[in-house]
């Protein structure tokens, strides 16, 4: 049994190939003919044939060696020719003029260069072909053994080939069938890229489409189905869990707001009224009336703060009058409390009431973005825009404050929860949220959410976190 090393040595030079030795013998024959022509063997039988024609005869064995045995074969053959011709030149040196001598060298060099160049080209081409074959074999192995179903499709979307995993899942011979006939809904494969599809084996797959380079036969596209069943289930569970957490938080806020409003707020207002009437009691000493009046103001202020807190926890206007009214109230409070900041609300499109979860979720997003601007931005202007589109609600909160680097807070292990919460809220509403900011350049929070009205919900839309 030969080791790989031996195999490689045997292939270095084709010494076992009889054609190689025939070529070397042919070189010797051409050399003899050349000697005859030159009169080196005492006679000149071919005196009428030009000398160059005999030299050119060397091209036959040289080119044959180059084409059949590659660079090494051509090098060895060229070396053999050079050796014989060098002997010839050495022995006939006396009778040769300088010019003749150089002509011999040039002819010899030309022969060698041609042979080596062709041999080089052949070797390079063989190497490229061998590499392509290795790559093809590896691809084929991967294709055959891949657990992911793979289809090869032609330009019309018809299956030209399917790997065993695909054949097993789609049950039978797929070649010649149109890709769209295999998918749920019969949609063209090209439109399903990156979508998650349920295949006949009951699992979820994400479809990836790869364009194949020309020259790979009839197939122009490779469709790979990546099994994302577990990932999908985990994501669904995470979303469900996040929705439950948000729901619980909202319930808690609502309960707290009601408790604050019904108990301590009423007590403070009652106390304030009582202190006010005591301060106005006739005949009471002036200093006591003064203190009672101060206590009345403090009790009244505390009541107002409690009302503000209850409103922040759950603005009653949101339920009664909707998003735009609740945002107007929020920004009016900001304007009142922040003397150095100008807050403005702009509404574009036709403002309509939205599904409960959308009004609540988007209000919370804007509330947190506004709160961040107040706490961190040191801004002078705050612009909130709500755009009602045909099927999308667009929200932006822009400040001209000191800005920050959002990537630094794009981390689930972070202790800052505001930005994460905003993203999660947008995601729960099937939307997305982007924070654009840089140090010194202000901040823009930009969210898009699919628009759903209460009618849509009544007609069967989802309402996960409405409360
Ligand atoms: N509008 C803004 N201008 C400047 N910096 C901001 C702005 N919004 C957020 N940041 C920066 O991003 C950080 C993260 O914000 P995030 O809302 O996640 O957390 P937080 O406001 O610090 O705390 P909380 O969890 O109470 O919201 C902030 O600490 C702040 O440094
Ligand atoms: Mg925050």
C-alpha cells in the first residue's frame, strides 16, 4: 500500500509513463538528425534542408511533454535538449564563428522558453481544475449530508435538484416541480426570502436565497431552509413574557394611580380646605392665622403633586380622549415645570382614536423619551411629532440637547432600562424604534408602529397589552 508521500513522489515526474521515455528518445533522434544536417557525423545527407528546420523539430517532443506532463515534464525534456545541444555546441566550437555560436544559443533558449511557458500554462490550468474539483466534491458532500433542506432552482424557479433532506421533507421527487408549488400559499420563492415558513414536517424554517455564479449548470438560485423552530418558540415565549410583564406593570400603575387619587389626594385636599377655614376663623391671633395659611398652602401643594403623580402613572385623558390629548397634557406639564425648555407637539395626518394597546404603548414610549430629554439632555427645545399615516403611526421625539452614543446603552445587561423598555414596547406593537444621537448633536427617538383602530380590533386584530 503506498503512502500519500509516495503517491506524491510518483506524480512528481511521470517516470512510469512510457510516453515520457518515448519523448526523451524522440529528443535523441531529433538530435541525431540535427547532427547529420550539421555534418557533425562526417556526412551531410540533408544539405538542402535549412538548418533551422532541424532545430524546430525539437518543438515536437518539447511541446508534447509540456502538454502531457506539465511543467516538470517540460523542464526535464528541455534540460535534456539543452544538454545534448550544449555538447554539440562545445564540440563544434572550433569551427563556429561568434555569430553562429550566438545564433545557436538563441535558438536553444527560444526552444526552452517556449517549452517551459507551455508547461507552466498547462500546470496552472491543471492546478485550477484540481482545485475546482476539490471544491465541487466538498460542496457536493455538504449538499448531500446537510440537515437543512436545499433546493437548486433555475431562472424560472423550477427545481433542478434537491438534496436528500429536502426530498424527505417535501415527500418525493422534486425535480421539475415549480418552487412555488412547494410553499404554503403558493407564493413565488423569490418573495419569501428571510421569511419564516412552516414546511410539511411541521417545523418552522427561514428561507435563504443565494444567487449562483454563471457556469453552475441550469441552476441559478440556491434555496436553503434553515430550521428556526426552537429559536422561534423561544422568541414567541419571550414576547409573550414581555407582554405579560408590561401588562402587569400597567395594572400596577393603574391601581396605584386610582389609590393615590381616591385616598391620599382626597385627604390632602380635605386637610387643605380645613386648614383654610381654620385660618379664616374670626378672632384667631394673627401669627396663628399666618401659620395656618402656610400649612394650608403646603397641604394644597402636596395634593397637587399627588395628582400630578397619579396623572403620570396613568393619565385619565389617555383612556377618555386618546393619545393626542394625553400628549398635549404631558407637554403642557413640561412647559409649566421647565422654564428654560420650549416643548411643542405637532400632529400630522388625521388624528383618530387608536386601539387601546397602541395608545398606551406609544404614550409610554413618548413619555420615557420626554423624561430622558428632561433628565439628561439639558435641551432648550423639545419637539414631539405624531404622524397618522394610512396604515402606520410615526412618532418622533427630538431634542437639541447634549446627545449621547446610543450603542453604549444597547446592552441587555445594562442597568438603564428606559431605552430598552421603549424598544420592547415598540416591538410588542409589531413596530420598531430607532434612537439617533451623537454627543453634542441632540437626540431623536423615532418609532413606527402599524396603525390599528378600535374597529380593527373588534374585527379580530390582536390586543395584547391593552388594559
Ligand atoms: N435625550 C437624551 N439626551 C442625552 N442623553 C440621553 C438621552 N436619552 C438617553 N440618554 C442617555 O442614555 C442613557 C440611558 O437612558 P435610559 O432611559 O435607558 O436610562 P436612564 O434614563 O438613565 O434610566 P431609567 O432606567 O430610569 O430610564 C441615559 O442614562 C443617558 O445617559
Ligand atoms: Mg430613562
